[in-house]
C-alpha cells in the first residue's frame, strides 16, 4: 500500500516499479501440491516484461531442483537457480562458523543435506559423530529419534541453527505445524535457542541478494511475521497477498514492522496499478471507498473493489494506531462492510 512507503513510484502496473520479485512459495505460488489460482499466469506475464523471478522460501525440506520441477509442473516459470531456500541460507551461515568439512547433524530433509554438501560440510544423523552444529528444518518424516539425536548433540555443545521459525505452514488442508513449532522440541529439551536463518532474519535476505543481485526488489508474501517483516528490516517494498496465512483482520491490526507496502487479493495485483490512497479531511480514500473514524469505530463508505476498501481502511487504522496495533473490535465494522 503506497501509504507505507511514500517513495514508491506511481506506474501503470505495480510490477513496473521493480526489477526482481522475491516470491515466497507456500501460500503465494502454491498451496501444497496445487498452484494458487492465477499465480502461474501472473508470473509468466511478469517474466515477459523482463522482471526477474526469484522464489525465496523458508521451507528447507526440498532441494532447489525439486522445487523448480514442482513449479514447472504447475506452469510456473522456474529453474533451479531461481530458487533460494532457507536451507541454503542456513548452510552458508554454518559454513561461516565451523571449519570446512565439519560434521553437521541434520534434523530435516534432503534440502538441508544438499545445501550443506554444497558448502563442503558433512551431513550426519547421530550425536556420536560429534557434530559441530545441528541444523533443523521441516520434513514430513521427522522422527522422535532424529529430534533426540539433535537434542543430545546440542547438549554436547553443537551450535543450534533452525532453517526458519515459522510456527505454521499453509497447505490445501489448512495450517500445519511449521519448523518453528518443531524446533521447540530441541529448544525446550536443551534450554538452547536456535539461531534462525530464514525470514525474517537477515541470513536468507543476504543469501537472496548474493544470488539475484536485485537493485529494485519487491518482496511478495502471505505472512506478516516473516515475509513482510523481512522486507521492513531490509528497507525494501513488500506486497502481501491474501492467499495464505494472513487475512484482512491481520493486516488491519498489524504493528509497524508488519505493515506491507502493497496489498492484493492474489498475484494478479502485480499487473494492476499501485493503490492510490489519499488523505483528506473526510478520512482516507482509495478507489470508490472512504475510511474514517466515528465514535471509536472504523467506518467504510462507498463501493467497488473490496481490496481498495481494505487499503483505505488500513491507512486509517495504521494512522490511528501509530506505533501500536489497532483494536480488533474497533476495525471489524469496516471488514463487515467489505464482506471480508
């Protein structure tokens, strides 16, 4: 939303202002094995305009090649070199802190193992190998035995790194436990908190910048606490799509570090004009909607695209909240008006 970053240039299409899209995957491009509606078409159009597509995911379970193959199967343009994972960020982080060739206990899947090998490290599965570090990432077959080995190694002094701290991950069946939830097992058992490589922490953004050399990036995601906060920390623009974790109430009540530059229903918003959110004595306006405060309640009047109404409501809610969070009960009347 243009109210969040006043320097965002107004263009005929939102995507025209950027040279690289740093795209989250789960909840943005796909949900589980299926593509998010309109995602493939929107990304193909962006690539045809000369915009680079980089897929930046906190999911460390799969290799870039496997992810690119999945994307291609869904009709999404992708090659392995277009994929940047938290596994790669974690592997670089570990490689910078331990001697070359060190054993690293992997509590996770092939994505982590391949990334560690690419940095000259040796993946192991037992604390008896005296690993220099323990790296944890989500995996479908994550077992109690492997978690136990990780805990034993951390207790022996191994450096504990988590690929990401996502408490949940979106799927076609709903939200499932993420790596942030699973890593609490080792953290609780040992009293040692992991160093986090994935969004919103700096290592994954640094890995992405190294690989893409983006000059005018736009971070696109569905989570406020990872994707949008990562953009805020890096000082770059962000687009929140409402196809994954965050919903309209979440964005309305977001604290400053979680407020996106732009909001869209899905990736088709890349090809619409950037929102023209205006402030006047009557409140905040966008499209055919005006948002204002009346008797402590956020009220929307007008008609048109509900997303434009949400953008106007966000501007009014964020202004009133300042450095805090808007009250949920106070902003819900606006969402009722929008049918959200």
